[in-house]
C-alpha cells in the first residue's frame, strides 16, 4: 500500500514572533506550529501525552512546557524531558519564500 505524503501551507513566517506558537487543524489533527527564539520553526502534535493541548505553553530554548501538566517537551524530538515519560509526534517543517509548510504522512 503506497504512503501518501501531503505538504500543507500553514502560515507565513512574518505572522509569528520568536517564542510564539499557534494551533493549526489539519486533516482531523491539531498541530502546534512553534517559532523558536532563534527564528526556526517546528511542528508537533498539539496534544500532551498526559492530555490537553500544549500550544499555549511557555517556549524555552528548544522546548515547550505543557500548561496543564508542567511537563517539558523537546520540540526537536517530541520527547518529554525527565522526570516525565512520553512522546509527541513531530512533523517536518519547510520554509519557502516566507511561507511555512508542514508535511504529513
């Protein structure tokens, strides 16, 4: 069975400030698109393994802190940092001419 890959435009880089994030609903999936303090973008599943959305969490370095459970998630790997255990799905992000694209498989 073939794997389908979908590249979806989710916004413009100019609409994000460093250290900000927003939720984008794609194909029945909520994704947190995050602009890190260095201006790079990451995309993760917008659902903490313990439940609840992470998009409104505080962004520190390369992580976001779940506002509901205070667990810290590395947005590069999707893994929760100790002492918490768990992982969120991450999605590839591409920037082309100031447009942000997230790839889903």
